[in-house]
C-alpha cells in the first residue's frame, strides 16, 4: 500500500507519540487545514457535480451517495442533512453505505470488499438513467465504491467520483472527477482525518450549490426548510418576516396558512393570496427571486 499517497509517511508523524499535547494538537490541526485547502483546486469539478445533481433532482430523479468507512460516513452526514436543510425528499437522495446501518454501530473493514453487497445496495437504491451518484473513496481503490461506480455507469447513471489520490481507479471510471489531493496523514493511513475533512468540506459546498440551483436558498436563507421542531419553526418565521418585510406575527400567520412552507408564506405575508402564491412559484420554477420581483412590479 506504500504507493498510495494516503498511506505514505507524513513529515510530522515521527515522534508524534512523545510530543506534548499542545504540540501534537497543533500538528494535527495544521494537517487538517492543509488538507482542506486542497478543496479549492477542485472547485470546477465540484460545481460540475452539483449542477448534474441539481438537474437530476429538479426533474424528479435521484442524487445518491456511496462510500465505505470514513468516506462513507462523510457521504452519510451530507446526505442526511438534505431533507432538513433543503426539504429534498430522502427517496431522491439514497445513501449506499458499506455494511448498512449495522456498520454504523460497529464498523468492520470486510464489508467494503464484498461486491455482492455493493450490487444489492445498488439495486435497492432504484437508480435510473440520468440520475447521479456521488462515489467517495480516499484512496480511490475501495472495492465497494468501485463496484457501485461500475454498475452506475452501465445503467446510465452519472458517476461523480471523489478521491484523494490522483490517477486512482475510481477517478478513472468516473464521469466527473473530483480529486482532492490531501497527501499523507499525520496518523499514518488514517484517512478519517485530512482526507475525510476535505471530502466533507467539498460535499458541504456541493450540497449548498445544489440547494441554490433548486431555488431552496435565497439571500443565504433556507427557504425550503422543513420546520419540524421549535428551533426551525422560529427560524422559518424569521425568514418569512425578513424576506417579506413584514412583522413576525404576520409571518407566523402566513406560515399557518401554508402548513409551514416558507416560500409561499413569504409571498402571502407580502400580500399575495395562497392561490396566487402557489401559481407565482410554479411560474418561477420554485425560485423566490423572480417571484418576489414579480410581486413588486
């Protein structure tokens, strides 16, 4: 495994065990910062993957995630946030994680080497041609992820491969290649650190760009948020108030008329009827910007 950059020796690895706590923590943090800085060089491919994912979701298709181990956990974390942050139905964002829910309580390495498991997970996800799957592997060699990528391409699913090693097998079979070259880890081979940190940052940005393209982010607000707890209910009311220019009570009243849906509530608080708000949003493809501009004319 020495030929993999993610398995090479980091210059700060030697003597790590004997360092004072503050020095060890400083070197670990510096390595994380260096790793995450490499994401900037992948902006073009991250944007391409986001545009593909948003297009698939907009037409009712899927943008799935696939991975094993630390990369799988980064994929899972991003995937689980999409419903609450952007109101995207989970059925449209399947997660293929090696070992399934059992592996979340006790992670074992063997599941990432099982092609039959990958095949079963791919079938269960229900992808169709034109869908997108984000496949993550730090080394770019994880068998589970490679099988998913291969099956996806054969099914006409767009594969966006995320790897931390250039010229790796995953990138070679991907339609969109997101290479974040993070190099060796301070704890030799522990890609849950620099490589995973960089992957999570990339996914954070990708999913926000997807939300923007779908019209679920306006002026930095989550306008398609699912308000299912007290915190989010209060946030929804503040969003409606700020974007409509009306008071918080008018915002709450508008939300009550929409069952908590923020976008139409903004328009209702600004003076439209519920029926007109629905029609205006339909005409703008669910984007608040042109809907508000039309209302102000």
